[in-house]
C-alpha cells in the first residue's frame, strides 16, 4: 500500500498523533466487518499499521531535530540522470567492471577482504567512474550479499553512496540486515546515528525474530534479538525497542529448557529495563507503550492460531515484566486473552479462573475500555457453565451481563457501547434459550421481546445476526405453545427484515424461517403457502457453501414433498424428491453414484435417504413401478452399509416397497432376492421398528413364494412373520395368520 494511501483509507489527514489514528481505525471497524467485507477489512488493517509506523518515525525525527526529507535521494538522482544521453563506456570503466565481475564470480575471493582492498584501492580508479557505473556496481554487489565490509567501505570511498541520507533508499530491510552481518563499525555507527534508519532496521530485526519464533526456529530468533541489543542497547532513542527485543529473547531462551541461561536472560532484561527506566514504579506511560506493543504481538500470535500454551506463557510474562496492573485496560485485555487461550485448549476450569480474576478486579469499573472486557468475561462465564450443564449458574452470569450494562446502553453511554451491546444481546439470546429448555416459556418469550425492542433496529452486523436468531427462536417458542399464528408472524418478520443479507448466520436464520413458515402454514391447512415457502428456501439458498444452510434446504425440499403428498399430487411430490436427491448428489439427473458429504453433513444424508424412501411410496401411488425400482436399488447401493439407525430404518422400508414394485410387475424372483438381502442385512437387529419391517418383508416374500408355487417356502416365510420374532407388531402377526387361515398352507 502506498505511504499516502493509508491516510485515505483511515479517512484522516497525515498525523503523528497516535490517539487520532486509533480513533479513526476504531471508527472504520464499524463499517468494514471481516466476514462481510474481508478485502476492505484487510486494507484497513494494513493502513492502520502503516499509519502507526509513520507516526512513530515522524515523532522520533521531531525529537532528534531530523528534517523530514520531501524527496528521496534516489528520486533526485534519477531525475538528474534520466534524460542523460547514453555514452560509450571509457576503457577504465570497462576494465573496472571486468575485474569486479571476476571477483564476484569467485566465492573464495569474494569473501576475502584483501581482494577487495587490492581492487578498490587501485590508483587508476577515480571518482570519474561514479556517474557511469553507480547503478551497475550497486546492483552487482547487492546480488552477492553478504559481502565483507571492505567491499562496502571501498566502494563508498569510490562512489560516495553509503551516507546516512542514502542508505534508507538504496537498500531494503533484508539487504541492510545482510550487510550488518559483515558491516563492522562503519555501518553500525551509521545505523545508530540515523534514528529513522535505525528504527527501520530495529523493527525489521524484531519482526524477523518473531517470524522465526512462530516457525519454532528458536536459535535464529535469539540471534535477531541479540543483534538488536548489541546494536542499539546503549542508544537512548531505542530503549523501548531494546526492551521488547530482550523480553522476546527471554521467551525464546525459556523454550531451550536451560535454567541457567534463562536466569541470565531474565537478569539482562531487568538491567535493560532499569536503564530504560521501565522498572515498576517508573513512568507508567512509557511502560504502557511497550506493554501495548507486546500485547499486539500476543494478539497477532493468537490470530495466527499459534500454540495456545505459548500465548498463555506470553501473557504471564507480560504481566510479570511490565506490571500491567498499572493500566487497567492492559490487565483486562491480558486476562481476557488468557481465558480465550484456555478455551482453545479446552480447559474450562482455567478459562473460568482467568475470567473470574478479571471480574474480581474490574466488574464495577466505570472505565469504558475495561467495561467491554467485563461484559465479554461475564458472557463467556455463562457459556462455560452452560457447557458444563449448570443451567442456574449460566442464568446468573447472563443475567449479570444484562443487569450490568443494559441501562447504560439505553442511555448511550461509553465509547465501547457497540461492543458491549453485542455481548448484552448475545446474553439475552442465550438466556432465552435456557429458559425455553427449562420449560419457562413465558419468561423466554418476554426476554426475546425485550431484546427485539432494544436491538431490533441496530445496524451493527453481529447484533443483527443475533437478533435474527432471537426472532427465529421466538417463533419456535410460539410453536411449542401451539400459537401457530404468532409463530408464523415471527418467521415472516425474519424473512421481511433479513432476506437480502449476505451474512452467513443471518442467511441460516432466514433459511430456518422459510422452512418453519412452511410447517406453520401446513398446520393451518394452508398447503399452497407452505409449498411456496419451501420452494423459496430452496431457490434462495441451494447454491450456498454452508453445510448447515444446505441441511435446512434439504429439510425444506423434503417438507415440500410431504405437502404435495397430502394434496395427492404425486408427480410434483416425486419431482420434489428428485430435486433433493439430485442437488446433494451434485448432478442434474437421478444420480448413479452416492454423495460424499463431510461429517457435519450427515443429517443431509438422512434427508436424502428419506427422500428416496418417500419417492418409492409416491411411485407406487403414481403407478410408476419402474421409477420406484430405480430409486429403491439406488437407496440400497448408497445406504445399506450405513451405521445410522434412522437411515437403516429407511433403507429396510424402501426395500419392502422395492419388493412391492417387483411384485406389481410380476418379477417374483427379483422380489425374493430383495427380501433375502434385507434378511441378511437386518435379521440380527434388535431395533423394534426394524423387526416390524422385517415381518412385512417376510410377508412379501411369502406372497412371492406362493405365486411361483413354492408353498413350503411360503409357509416358512409366513411363520417367520407370525412366530419367529416376538417384537414383530401385532398388525403383521394378525396379517400373517389371516393368510394362513385362507388355506394357502393346504395347497401343498
């Protein structure tokens, strides 16, 4: 991103005031949400980092009286020579380039300082070479990094290029660091003497060290931090950055598992902190500045999904080294992030301890920035207790969030009210669900109405998402109380208010609202409206990539089929089933291979199996036995080995109907084969429903044996249905004995 572009993104004029930069960034965060507009959010973060870096550099230059250069030296040089005519190279220049190229090509000679001295001290070279060879020599040497410092000092004397006001533009960060490895005092002194250039090098080394830390290359990370301390440890302008480097070095040393070396690193850090006057009791603003930088590093590691144990260690070191209690915002943020890391590790107990410590210190604070973390801690404590099954404790924490902050939100108090409002509405939604699960429906409904009243008009994305969930749950509550008209009104409210949203959570809630609207309309015998709602859900969301939304789509299509069934519109019912099957098989026709969804989509498989089972019934009603046979065999191919008990029930029911389709076509042997296959797969089942379906299968099998004249086999099949299984339903037992009494047994 261009240096001036960052100010345009933030919407402010260039400034060295860090507070103004942070305020602009916070304001823009409300506009660009990471989930709804990830590209703009990424640009905003980059602009924020660049603005802070420029403000810091400008501040350092102002302190040390360094004039801010309006034009880069390189731009001046390019402007001076851009239109210069191309001249033939002088013999001396050609000879110099031949020798230089030969030296660079030989690895042994290239690393020998004496070789560089012999070449560059030659009396035949003069400053007249500089304009002609400047760029070519610089490019060649940069390609050979690292080089002995004699190469750079000799070339500097010849070309006069390595001056403090030129280093910044001639070399990038990696090149400067590579030069420092062999640069000796001449380059180190220049870096220390030019504060803006030193800040750039120091930041580059610090960033590289942290990259090595993230890559678990501890030794290289320590080398970067050592270089910072060695270069800038005695320079007053860099005292804060040296503390950061020494602190990061201590963390790396701890990973080596060497107690003695760790003790040395900690002692050296303490001495550096004392020199920088950052020890406890010193200027808290300076300490806070370093602590904030460290906290930013911690949050960056968390965003990068680093090992939670390492981040927890970072938090503890931050508290110990910088006494973050001097600033409540830092302490609250550290304690909260410790809790988040324990959550990532699945350690509910320690997560709760971190939040409890935060609440013990700050629950009654009036400082807005800290109130945000109090709200989050209270909400997360409620979530922990809810996961543990302690509903009463969860209710207490959710209630504390609401009681503590709802009134201040109503009055519009606090600079962090939007974030706090997000926690309050989330707590209201969770508390309402808890009330409903405990049968306290009236309290759940009242709380939902309160949440909708106060937050229903919010334009904040996450609050809108929660409100959409609350309204959907309100509809479910009314359905539970058999207040179908009120439930339908709630679902229509979600559809009307949120249909065009692109937020995934809101889209999921709209999908649920459409599907549940279809159920409500069916309960009110408004089947055409029910079908329309289901069709709208499918058309609106069938191209979604979200597994949960696709599951709702599968439910909507399945419900559509049952509504057509009630209207005895068998062709449309079959078409709805085909639409469901084809959609989740990834083909535009009846699929010939099973779908392979992720584990989270197992419920979709259940709906596909149900659609196949229902289609086999509808084909029977529509007098389409061939289509019934096709879908029945496909269901067997896809699902007969399923471990899902519900799918297994659907499969055996489909097999019974498949046998029926074969019987309609007088294909007795095929029907018998299906019955035998069902017995081989499900004969050992202890499930009562499956045993009942088996009884029906044996009745079908007996019919087939009778038709082909195998009367003993028919008798055995009827006996299995009537006597062989105690768990067979009374209906099938009665039916089997009815057939026996009709005299079929006597025929053989």
